[in-house]
C-alpha cells in the first residue's frame, strides 16, 4: 500500500520517468515486502527553483539532478529493511537511468491502517 512521490527537475524523458518508477517499485518489492500490483506513484517535475537542496549537506556532493523520493507506508518495517530499501533504490536508479547515487534523497513516512482510503470514502483496512 505504499504511496510514492518523486520530485525531480524538469527535463527527464517519459522513458526515464517510467524507469525511475519501476526501479523504486522493484526495490520496494525486494526489500519492504510490498505485494505485486501494489503500485501507487506520483512523479512530479519542477522548474529551476522548485527544488531546493543543500549541495553539500552531510558531506554528500549533490547536483541539480537530485531525486526527492517520499514513501508513505504502513509502520512495521525494521531498520534493516529500510536501510536495504535505501541502498537497493539507489543501486537500481544508478543501473537503470544512470542516476548518481549521491543524488537519491529518500524519506519514509509511516502510518497505520486507519490512515488509508483507496476510494469510495471508506477506510478499507479498518474492520
């Protein structure tokens, strides 16, 4: 049930955006126990000053090609699973679209079952 938001600078091709979404989904499936077909993603492009990041924070050299990846998901994953997800996402993005691993910024936001409605104004996971 994760919802993924990816923010990026304008200029990526449709193929690149598709590969970015695929890489993140595959990393979630491999590391976070996300079931098949549980894919909800929002990919948003931003003009010049629409994305702001410090190019040197924590000694990581970033470029203006940074990807901001936000994943909203149910709580319960271990720290090890989360770390594996960060690593695998950066690896797949590097392999598939040539994304610099330094330019992969990920944050996870955990929530609980009552926090989701998949339509019809109903919290489907609440009994």
